[in-house]
C-alpha cells in the first residue's frame, strides 16, 4: 500500500489535475440534486400493516394531495352571516379557477353538499350556500342544523363561528415531488394575496407541510454549512498558525462535500430532513485525517527531514491508520443501509461516501500540494500542542500510577450508566422536531384546538363481495360505531373528528323527516334498496360528497378520523381502542383494518429498539473486525472493545437523564458514533506501538502515547465536538439532538481512550511489553510531534 500512498508525491501535478477534473465533473451534477421530505420515508418497510395502508391508498388516494385551509375572520365576525358567506364564496370561485386545483373535489361552505326539501316530499342536494340564497338565508336556523351535522362541524366551521374551512385538492394529473411542490407553493401564494386586514389563513395538509419542511431544510443548509466552515477555519488557524495547511485542509473538506453531493445527485439520492446535515458532518469528520497527516508532517520536518522525505514518511506513517479509521467510521454509517426506514438509509450511504472521499482527497491533495509549497521552518510546532501538554502529563501520571483504580472507576460509571438506560422513553409524534411556537407546530395545534385536527387515522371496512358494505347490518353498525367514536370517551383519548357514509345517509333521512328531533339516524329496519336510494340522492349531486367514503363496487367503505398529535404510547393505546371498538361493532364476515399515514409514521417506534440494536450489532462486528485486521492482535482487540462500548452506554444514560427520547433521528447516533469513537483507539494503539518499537516498557510507552498521540486526539475531538454542535442552528430538534449526542459521545470516547484504554493495556500486559510476541500493526501512526 506504500506505493499507492506515495504515488501522489511522485506525480504531484498529474494527481492534482485528476482531482480537479473529478471535482469539476461531480460539481456539475449538483444542479440535479433534489430534496424529498415525504412522510412515507419514515414508514417501516417490513411492517405487515404497510400492505393495508397501500390498499387504502389504491382505493381512496393519498393524504398529501389535499391542502387544508382555515380562514379566520376578523374579531366580531360571524362566518354564517351572508357577508361572510359571500366572502367564502368569492374565494372558493377563485380557487376553482386555479389550474392546480381540482374544481370538482374542492370543498367549502359554498361548495359542500347540503340536503334540502323541495316541496312536500322532494329532496335536492345542492351547495350549502350560493349567492342566489342570500335573500332567503336564515342564519339561526342553519346554525342549529349545522351544529349537529358531522360533515360541517369541526370540518368546515368551528364552534365559535369565526373560522371557515377549505379542503383544496390537487388537480388531476401527474403526481410527483415537483407537482406537489408547485401545488403547495401556489396555494401559499394564493392565500398570501387573498387575505385581507384582520383575517388570517392557517394552512395545513401534508402537501403544505412537506413544502414548509423542505424550505426549512434549505435554510438549514444555507446557514449551518458556512458557519461550520468558519468554525473549522478558526480551529485550524489556531492549531497550525500557517496559511497553507489551513487553506489546504478547507479545500479538502469542501471538495469532499462536492464529491458526496455530486454522487448523491448522480445516483438520485435526495436530501431529506436527516441527510440535510451531510455537508456539515462531512466537514467535521473529514478534518481529522488532514490534521493527523499535517501533524505528522510537521513532526518529520522538526526531526530534520527534507520536504519530500518528510511527506513520504508522514504519508506512510499515518496513511494506513487513517484508512482504517475512515473504514470504521464508514462502517458505522453503512450499517444504517440495513434499516427498514428509507430516511435512515439516505443518511448512511452518503456519509460513507463522504468519509471515503475525505480520506482519498486528504492523501491525493495534501501531499502533492505541500510538496509544491514551501516547507514549514524547522522546529515548527502546532500551537495547540503546548496548551495540552501539561494536561496530558497529569493524565499519564494518574493512569500509570493507578491503572486499577482508573479501570474500576470507569467500570463503576458504566454500571451506573447502564442502570439508567431502561428509563429512556421510546416515542415520537408528528412534527416532534419543532417547538410549539414554530409556525408548523403552531398551525398544527391551532387545527387541533379550533377545528378537527389534521393527523389522519382511517378505519377501512371491507366485505367479501361487491355491495356488501351497503347491507343494512353493516351500515347500522357503522353508524353506531361512528357515533361512539365521536363520543366523550374517545374524545378524551384524542379523537377530534369522525365521519362515515351513514352520516350522510342519516342526514338524508333526517331531511325527509323534516329534521324533526331524534330523526338524524338511518331508517328503522332499512333494506339495501332503501339505503341505496338514499345514497342515490348524493350520487346525482355535483359534486358527490360520498365518493371519498365508499368505493365504486360497494365492497369497501371507510371511517375518516382526525386525532390529536399524540406521543407514541398514547397513540397506540388509542389505535388499539379504536380497532377493538370497530371489530366489536362490525359483523364477523367483514374485514376491519385501522390504517392511515399517522399510524404508519408511528409504526417504526414499535421496532425502533430492535432496529437500533441490529444496526449497532452490525456496526460493532464490522468495526471490531477492521480493528483486528489493523492490530493483528486478539488481545489488543479485546482490550479495545470496552473503551468503545462504554461511551455508548454513557450517552444512553445521558439521554435518560436529560429526557431525550429514543426516536428514529436519535437511534442512528450510536451506530455512527461507534465507528468514529474507534478512530481514537486505532490512533492511540498505533502511537503505542510506535513507542514500543523504540524499546520502551509498557508503562513508558503508555506515557509517550498519551503525551503525543493523546494530545492530537484531544485537538481532533474538540474539532469534532464543536463541528457537531453547529447542528444546534438547525430548525429541527432531530438535528439538535443528533449534534448534542454526537458531541457528548465524542467527549466520552476521548475520555475512555485517554483513561480506560491505557489502564487496561497496563493491566492486561503480563510480559512487560505491549506487543512482545505479537505481530506489529499494519502501520505505526504517531499523530503528534
């Protein structure tokens, strides 16, 4: 491998030209990079409930094809007054003319179907309000009717009569990320231009939310990435105190980002709300190899080697070690590729590419570039080293004099931390990554407080033959079920809105009965023909409001529910109660499925711990195998395991103490950071071998490794922790937590490698030398002068 590592030194100009060409080529692909924040990306792909959800979509369509708007009228307004209804009608007509809106499916107070008596016994289904009804409009009478009408209450008007609801569907046609984005933008622009003084429009629906999240993603990237570069620049300036290595290191990490994003664009891997942090993380993780290489180069110059020889020595000394540290880090990320969640996989693959790119660019850009630049003066020393030398000396003294106590204290901390792990809560909720005052969450809470919520939950009823769900026993059971779901018991559990086909049929019958009290129900002992006749009244209307509730073959029907944005445990308690109620109510020969986007988004939490353990186990085995290959010593590999597991346990305890919940966004930290944590171990043991090759005893070798390698590890760990902390600038709590947990893990890993690892090395050595009788590692890697 030495020939490969030194090739850029032998052919510096050709190497740099190839790198520049590759960077330009990949940079040209960046325009193709797309974003994708669909909620389906958090669905567990192996969950058996996914088939039921897909069947629901095939029959009734997707929830992200409709925007919901609440128009809040000025203080003192009455939404059922003629003036307000004229306002609603005018807006509705404008929406109907919009090319991106489905005119037929558009619903508002001036478009919602309403049953009226015509003559003594005739019926008509017409819009609730049209301008021609202004002169005969009886506000109080209609208020009393709508107060108990399930299709209007908490859907198109609120209890205070100040809010008018609009259900705005996408126009028929292509359904892609681009068309949904165009639709969301158009609806936002429409309401921004339409709202008058004193009014306020509240926009919701997955199409709107997805676009809002996408906008925040772009703002995150535009803000976090430059700040990270500036922070890294300042840290490097403090460390090197020379312009050339600082600029070259920044060039390497920026090029690594370009390569990674270019590959993502070429491969069609989109940016999501997790992978938006990829550029920041690559900059942070990619700096380490450059620091180790330049540090070793400075040491070689300080030892009196001329420039080419110093570069050759530095590259051969740290190249293989850095390769293995990059491999372990990449392995941690690649373990995420086995996740059943698309969102997680879209982070793991790109980050593995980024880590590999950073290693490759470090050893193809820095050596030839440093060769072509003036050498640092003999005796040049990293500024950060001096500040840490005294600290490292005290650490070394403690470890060498009391290795048993250090190991015992570390293990005691591990036991206490392990006892706290069961206290972690495994749960999440939709939009949990936003504070209550964030517009997205504030809107969601407004919908829940003033209207029927937005989080969908569906009950799908399917018969064994066409027409089955129109049988009286099914419709009567469905009517009773829907009434119970609207009752106080389920409202307390979180059900905010419920609507089903018999609600419309009952209103038709109620109208035939002149809306007498107690007649909002199905006919007594109805026949299928009688129910079909009631349904026919709606089917002849334009539009037919029942098309979203029953399929063409009358084999499948649904109950639409909207529920509170609950945490996982409460949500699944509600789902269980709804499912039990539905199965108990419906005839035995019909199938009952509870499904919906909310259910599938929460489903991952049921298998989250198992998935996290699977990913971590794969990362653990892969990383340990790489460590064994590098060390070529079973004993050292075994000694290295505990200092790298202990930080993971400590971070889990940190989550328990600080109340950070285990969710998709936080569970991925452990597989990732385990690979990063092992980097310190590899560099420390490589430095240890460098000391023992000089004939030093185990305790003296540990002292030398802590003072030299430990100092450089402190510097790189500080850079890592500071870099990850930039994620605090993100709009998303997921990134806040990720940055915090990654920084804390890096800190714990550093402490474990400075205290526990050398203590275990001393305690495990029974022959007076670390490597006596064992093969040397593949490369010695002293990383500090």
